[in-house]
């Protein structure tokens, strides 16, 4: 597999929102899903996931509830709220605009052929 890449500041919440848009998950599952979705390019330490989840709970982007895992253990599951869905949509739009701008900058060449 490829080399792990550090997440850009501010992108973790976007990736968590995306993961939760697929299904409710517990914290460990969220980090694992992000790794899966990125083909293991991004690995998210649990020490980063939980503070992000707490921020998102305070903002109302997600809510939590206790459920039983597939291993028959109680765990706190996180669920995307309507506000979180709107935030995800807005952040996806913003990400696509910013990444297109970065791609444009990387492809930019001066008329005289300078890199």
C-alpha cells in the first residue's frame, strides 16, 4: 500500500461527516472507515477522532446514542443530524472549489515555458 499522508488541517470533520453520512458508527469504526475509504492513504489516530467528535457534538452536526456493537458490546454511536448533512454539503462544495483552485495553480505555466 501507499505511504500514509497527513490530513490537512480542517479536513477531519469533513471526512467524519462523510463517513457518518453512510451509516451511524462508533468512534473506532469512523477512523477505520476513513482508512478504508482512502485506500489506507489516511490513517486517523483515535486521539484525533474523539476530540473532533466532541467538537461536532457541541456544534450539533452529530448526535450520539448508546448501541450494541456487532461484538455484543455497548458503544457510543454517532449519527449525522440535519445540520450535519447541511454542513457536509457546504464543506464538499467548498473542498471541490479549493481543490480545483490548487490544481489550477499546480498546472499553471508562464507563457515563456517557465515551470
